[in-house]
C-alpha cells in the first residue's frame, strides 16, 4: 500500500508540475488578471497573490490525493 501511494504521489506531483508550467506559459493568467482587473474597487490588488499562486497550488492538491 505504501509503495503504491508513493508512486502515485510522485506521478501526480509531476502532473501538477507540468500543469503549473503550462498555466504559467499560457495566456490563462493574463486573462485572469484582466478579468479581475475589470472589477471596480481595487479587487485586483487584493487577489494578485492568489492568481499567481493558483497554478502552484495545483501541485499540492494533486500530490495530496493519495494520502486523503
């Protein structure tokens, strides 16, 4: 059971890394910033860290699946 969970964790971590790099290099983040920036009231300033961290949180979420 443990070897299976470790193998799955490694594979899902690699999947999360590839997904994060894909999102960083695609126009998705730019579109998210433009969409959030169109909201009046300075919401963009508050949500910028979350927008930039979103692809990297994908790694943590995918890697933790086998241990849930």
